[in-house]
């Protein structure tokens, strides 16, 4: 009997981008079950509620038939959430050296909290290295084209939200 290897890919996913999609696709090959943890993180001033972000991630993972995904919100310490979902590994995407510096510190702290859970880094594909959720939001808020950076469904949700923001600020 084989053990179900659970991986956790945490993030704010505000919004989920094609870069996240790429990491999810590649991470799903490494584990039996991939839990995508959607962090509540109100300090990042999210454009979408956690429920909306969970829904967007769930919609995106529907494109992976046969893969065991779970999309769950969390609002606690990452290592506590990893323990709750039974994760053996945490998967993190890296785009640039600046990401590595931050992630390197996080791994050190997380290993002190639970040395049994490993962190695996996946380098962003070269066509996705520059994509950041914060930049996608900024482009959308300034009426730029975001369709290359997010799915069509997500782009529609972002445009609708931005229109609402612009209408409320008048």
C-alpha cells in the first residue's frame, strides 16, 4: 500500500495568474494530492475576497482532469496549515533572486517550526518569470490589457471589479 504524498502550494492568488497555473501544473506531477492553500492575508489589501479567490483557483484546476486537488482557504501559520492538511512538502514558485532571498528566510523559520516538512522550489518558466499578481492588478486598474497574464474567466472578473472600483470612486 503506497502512502498518499500531499503537497501544499500556498499563496494569496489575488488574482491567480498563468504563472501560478504553470506552477500548479508542474507541482501536480510531484505529489499524489496537491492542496492549494489560499491565504486570507488582509494586509495585502486583496482585490477579491478569499471566497472569490478560492472559486477562481477551483475553476482553474478543473482543467486538470484526474488530478487530486483540494483548494482551501487558510488564515493561520503556514506550517500549522501544512500540518492540518497532512502535507509532506510545501511548493513555492520562484521568479527572481529577490523571491529567493525572502523564501530562503521563510524556509529557515519553517524548518524550526517543523523539520519534517520539506520545501521544494519550482523556478517559474521563462515566459512567466515577470508575472506578478500585483502587477496584473496595477495594469487592470490603469485600463491595460491583462489577457496574456490570467485566464479569460479571471480577466473578466478583474475587469468587472475594476469597473466597480472606478464607478464607486466617482
